[in-house]
């Protein structure tokens, strides 16, 4: 018995230790991802600030390359953010995200090339390639802008349709709430008319034409008490036979005259 308790206690201890190690690993991984994300954002901010400084502070090839990189990175980052925000509410944007990933490969390739050219001392050769670099940058930027604005237009259209439907429903409900002047008045008028009709019908069912209420109405010629088409009574021609006497009935004694 004691050995079983010891084994059970060890199993519980190892279970808690395993859960603790697992939780520690998850926390370390989450912390590492947070640190990596922070480092990436900080590096991106430094690079963007450096590119702005170069594009404004330097002229010639160096300033042109910095401006191309800044325009490319700004457009791609804005499009990525717009698609990631939109796909949470609209799953159909998933295909757009796949297309953007393919476009991002070309964008990263161009950004790396522009970054290498910034360190190239042959400014003449770079100046010759600037038209082609501007064209490639414009194509990628135009594609990214198209995806971004299409996603925003789609979200705005859905919002407008939902608002229009909601407004129509609210108008119908508002009209129903304002229709207070018809139902109560009409109900009271209908009830009063029904009461008056009932009273009029009850009065019409009484004596008609000023006849005496106590008088017995005479039967019309050819009419019978049994209804339409019944045979007339034969009381005058065939007198009724006397009622039969039964043994249990008492015989009425004649009254004495004395």
C-alpha cells in the first residue's frame, strides 16, 4: 500500500513538473517572438528614418535610390496591413493575400538590389540603371496600391450596404411606432357600432306594429301550428277519445249534493 502511494505521488509530481516545463517553454517562446517583433520594428523604423534623411538631405543617385526604397517599402507595408485587417472580416481576401505574397517576393528582391546599389561606388553605372529601377518600382507599387484600394473599396461597399439595409429597417420600425392614432380610435368605434347593432336587433325581436302583448295572435288561413305544409287539425270532425284509465290512478268521487 505504501509503495502504491509513493508511486502515485511520484506520478503527480512528474506531471506537475512536465506542465511547469511546458508552460515555461511557451512563455520563453512568446517572449522571444515579442522581442524579435520589437527588434524588427525598431530596425524598420531606423531604416525608414535613414532613408528619409538620405532622400531629403542628399541629391543625385544616392537620394534617388533612397526615395525609391522609401516609396516601395511604404506602399508594400500599407498594403500588407490593409489585407491583414480586412481578411478578419472578409475571408474572400485570402486569395488577395496569396497574390500579395508573390508580389512581396519581387518587392524584397528589388529592395535588396537598391540597397546594394547604395553601396556601389560606380555612380555613373547606377545613373544609367535608374530609369529601369524607377519603372520596376512603379510597377510593384502600382500593383500593391491596386490590391490595397480594392480591399478598402470592398470593405466600404459592404459597410454602405449594411448601413442602407439597417436604415431601411429602422424607417419601417419608426413608421410602425408612430402609427398610434389609428388603432385605439378604430377599435373603440368598432366596439360602439357592434353594441348599437346588438341593441337594435334586440328591440326588433319584440312586438311589432303596436299589437297587444297579451293577445294571442290568430292563425292565418291555411297555416298550421306544425309549420309549412302540415295537415290542418281534425278536432272538429274527429273528437279526441277519452284518456285511458290505469289501475294506479285514483277515481275521483262525485261531490255530495246534500
